[in-house]
C-alpha cells in the first residue's frame, strides 16, 4: 500500500477510426514511489495492438514494469510492459511470445493496471494501449 496513498491514474479513452487508444496518466506516490493498482474503467473489446510508455519530467526508475491483468491474474499485455525505460518513450507490439499474433480482450473482462519497480517519489508516466475493434 502506498505510504501516502496518493498515487493517481487519470484514464482517457479515444476513438481513432476502428483503432482505439486507452491512455493512463500516472503519478506515483509522493512518499515511497509506489502505485496503487487501478481498475480500468473503460470496457474494451478487440485485439491488443501496441503499448507505449512515455516517462514524465520526474521519471520512474529504469526498468519499471507495467502490466494489465484480467480477473484471473493473467497479464493481457503478455509481459511486453516489463523493463520500461526511464527517459525514452517506447512503443512495442502486444503479441503472444514467439508469434506475431495479437491477444484479444472481451468487454466482460475486468482489467487492472499494475505498475511495479519504481521508488522515485511523485514520478510520472503516460501509458497508452492501442487496440482494434472486434476479434
């Protein structure tokens, strides 16, 4: 649990034709740099395409990890959110390991954003998840 319980996550959902973008503006806790898990409020359905991370002016620690878990604890990002860079914007395809196949999510899934591996107080980052409608 965060020391001051003041980590924050502002979620925004964008329509880009048949492509959708779910963006999370994250601020880590000011006391210990942790992040309180955030329930994804948008109901999304389709093929996950890309994950982008863009650290802010006060960046998280190098190699911080981002996952989005379903109600069964499975990382729907297939671990591509591991080891994010502390200063560079990174964009990676969300695919099953060793393939070019994109995983899907269903609107009935309960998704939770989880971020670990940071101890920088009040660090910020923007996380963007792109997906295509349908399966």
